[in-house]
C-alpha cells in the first residue's frame, strides 16, 4: 500500500533530512585512517621504491620519489589494474 503525501509534507521531510545530514556532517563521527594503516601504506611505497632501485630502474625510482604522494602510487596502480 503506497502512502499519499502532499508536496508540502514531502518538502518538509526532505528539508528535515537535509538538516540532519548537515548536522551529522559537522558534528558526527569522522572516518579517519589509523596510524597503523598510514604507516603500512608508506612502508609498501618505500618497498616498491627499493625494489625499483634493486632492479636498476633508478630513473623510475627517482621520478616516484619526486612526486608529492609517492606512497600512494602503489595503491593507485593496483586500483587501476583491477578496474581494467
């Protein structure tokens, strides 16, 4: 059975939901990364750079080190490979 709702009632309900979402966005729980996950990601990035150096691919390792977020590169490459 579907409930018939006036446009005004629908608008008020949507407005209340929007206000609740805004309040939760300002004061609700935030999703944060744990220190362990950040450290693990950086260690994986460093390991990748070391493997490139050991393989003699110094230019590629240097280029990776020169990026702002060198530790994110491995995660992005993995995501790109999975989506292909």
